C-alpha cells in the first residue's frame, strides 16, 4: 500500500515536471522569431556535434565544450567554445555550413571572432583530418570506460570467488554471456566457437550498452552513438575482416563456383560468382545500415512526438499543453519499444556476425542457421 | 545528408577505441569469465555425477544390508529350530532313561518280594512241620488214655492252632 502510494506520487510528480519543462521550452520556442522547425531540430539531435549540449536554449544554453583536434598545417587543438556553435571563427577555423555542414572549414584569412550573418566568408578548404573529440567520441570513451570497468570487475569476481554462485554485477552479466554462448556463438560456430567468442561478446555488449545509453535523454547518455553510421560501419567492418580472414578454402570455392546452381549462370557470363562476390560486401553493409537505421529511427520518432508539443504550441499555447500528455505517453511507449530494440539489435548484430563467420569457417552442421541468415 | 555521411574523426576514434576495448576484454575479461563459467559448470556436473554415484552405492549398501538382515533372520530361525529339536531329544532321552530305571527298580522289588515270599513260605512250612511233629508228639503221649479225651484234646489243639 505504502509503496503504491509513493509510486503514484512519484509518477504524478514526473508528469508534472515534464509538463512544466515542456511549457518552459514552449515559451522559449515561441520567443524565437523564425518559429519552430521540427526537421532541423530532430536532425540536430540525432547527429554528432562539437559540444555536449546539456540544457537551455540559445545564449543561455549549458554546453560542455569539447576539444577540436585537426591535422591541418600541423596539429591544431582548441576548444569548441571558441566557435560559438558556428557563429564564430578561431584562427581561421569555423564550423562548416551548407554542403560542409558538420565539418570544420579553414577560411581564406586567419580570422578570429564573430561571423556576421549575411556576410560571405570564402572557404579555403575543408579540414580532412579532423579527429575532434565530438559528442559521440566523448560518449564512446565514456562507454568504453564503463564496459571495461564492468567486465574487469566481473572478471575479478570470478578470480576471487572461483566456482561460487554469481553475485552482484556477475549475476546480471553471466546469464547474458551464457545465453549468447549457448544460443548464438556455439550453434553458429561449432568447434571454432572459442576463437571468436571474445569478439562476439565484446560486440554484443558494446552495442547493447551504447543503445541503452542512447535512450537516456540526459547527460551522460543521449549521444546517438549506435545510430551513427560511422560507428555501425566500423563494427560491420570488423565483422567483414574477421569473416574474410577466417574464410577457408570451401568458402572461397563456393563464391567462385557456387554449388547447386545451373552451369549457364557461371559460364560464359560469371553472373553467380559476381552476385556472390557482391554478397561479401552486402552482408556487412546490411549489418551497418540495420543497426544505424533502427536506432536512429527510434530516436527520430521520439523527437517527432516531442516536436508535436512545440508545433501545436506555436498555434496556441493551450493546444500545446493539451497535446503534451499525449506526446509524453507516446514517448513512454516509444521508450519501452526502444528498450526492446536496444536488446534485439545488439542480439541481431551479434547473431548475424556469428553466422557470417560460421559460414566462412565452413561449419557443415549448421546449414539451417545459414538458411536463416538468407 | 550529414546523417548518413560518416565522419573521419568518429571512424578514427571508433577504430582505436573498439580495438582497445576488444584487446583489453579479450585479454583480461572474457577468458576469465568464460573459463569461470565453464569451470563452475564442470564442478556442478562433477558433483551431480558424484551424488548419483553415491546414491547408487547407497542403494547397493542398502540392498546388501537387507540381504544380511534376511540371512540373519534365517540363521536365527534355523538355530532356534535346532535348539528345539535338541531339547526335545534330551527330554525324550531323559524320559526313556527314567522309565527304564523305574522298570528296573520295579523288577528288583518284585524279585525281592518273591524271594521274601519264598523265604516266608519255607519258614511257614518248617513251622507247620515242627508244629505237626509237636502235635504228633503230644498225640502220641496221650494215645493210651481214653479215646474221647484224645479227640477232645486234638480238636482243642486244632482250635488253638487255628486261632494262632
């Protein structure tokens, strides 16, 4: 009883806080002269940025400035706060606009200071070797530290208390590891499982943790790391290289001379070998796009629901208030869905990676799994 | 289009970061964790096997114990039966011996009685003979007196003898 009461009070408080917060944001949005534009608002929230925006809007916003690192005529390191969200230049460096949006550009003169609106600034070149610690890189480091900490402490538990019942964090991690080993890694890889287990487990927990961190709307979560194509691309690239390097003779023979296919598909025009060759690259490509699209789509839908409040609020504030509970409800629903998706996508990426590697290793007894993959 | 344009910086850091993560976990975490799980699994399996073995052993012991109890009971019954038989035999023997002894004593007594009887008969015969001689003597002595007196006297002595 007591717990239930507390629960209701807490829920009411949360909803009230959300309403108040949205009302405040509404006022801020109304104050902007150009009005609220949902498209750029949403994109701005799912892409990378040079600072970690925490709260507030415009000049009053609270942002953690992150370092910009460039290899452009020597090493250039400076804080992103010098660039004022793209409104200023520092030693000739400024945030790109138009087709260079998202990059750092070098202006033709080494200008430092405010960039006037409406004035044309000539771009000398785009900085190619830009290894700035952006919001996503920062989130990457945070998640790496978190994963390393979690798993080293769990490993320590195993060392300290060998052959004992799992406790604490160990009890949370172990069922997942056992599930992955028994349901994903061992069935796909058979006797070669031990060799690839470290990679696949690392992959799963990296994706899962970053998916979950991405759902958290406030610092230190909120960076859309697994919804970034560079991140999913690198993960897919790892799977791609591991698959190719573990490919045995059978694997390559099947690509060149696919069994079970009529001969006229191979000679004189090598259609089938060509399709198989393309298949080598489409598999990791699909891995990359699937994770990226799933996570980004979830975030876009949530941001869309939140945007509804502002869109209606622009018409009349009352409408904005009326819509906000609906938006919040949909947000909660989508949040639950995203939680599910976070697990599913981590699982699917790992499962498919395991199957691709298993196919390359030529594990005869797991034909059914390979069928599933197609 | 910024959404689907991978940035160089993130690719760079991701390559380094994920490689570092992989090497640290592959070196220090996964072997320990997977071996830990495998070793615990093995231990549990071993203990289960051992428990099954012990259970089997226990069953065997139980069986043997039952057998032993049954054997002991059978032995006891046999011993008791033997004892009963022996005791019956002893009783039988004792009875037969007592009977034969009693018979012997009776025989002896009968013999003794017969002997005594014979002896008494002999004595009586001798006494009667003596008495007859005495009477004959007295009759002889009185023979010359009157005949009536003689008869009176004889009947008087016969009477006396009869009374004796």
